[in-house]
């Protein structure tokens, strides 16, 4: 069974590691594995995206948001096409009557 650590706890360990503490010492003192702490540090490390600094977590959230927006856009495009077809049929029925 895996232990779930709070974001505050993870952030605290990331800060300690960034201040110079080793992964090994943090793992021994606080309990999580070195690999877990290394992952948290990596997720909190900024990456440059078009002159903006974003963490891996931020990028993943943006990717999820992009997927949602793309899906919503597809739904709106289909609705617009259905409406256009309905209006065209109505137009044809009016001019042929």
C-alpha cells in the first residue's frame, strides 16, 4: 500500500533539497523514498516555454486543459454544422414553397 503525502509536505522536501539537502538524507529523515522525492523535485523544476517558466505539473495541467478545450471545440463545430444544415433546409423549403 502506498502512502499519500500532502502537497505541503512534498513542497517542503523539495525546498529542503533545493537548499542543498541530499535525497538520501531527506528519505532517511522523513520517510519517502529517494525516487519519490526526486520525482517531486523534477515536477517542481521550472522549464522554459516561450520565455515563461512552467513546472512539469503546470505543463500537465495545461495539456489536460487543452484536451478539454479541443473536445469542446469539436462539439461546438458539430453543433454549428447541424444548425447550418437545419437552416439550409428551412431556407430551401421557404424558397420552394
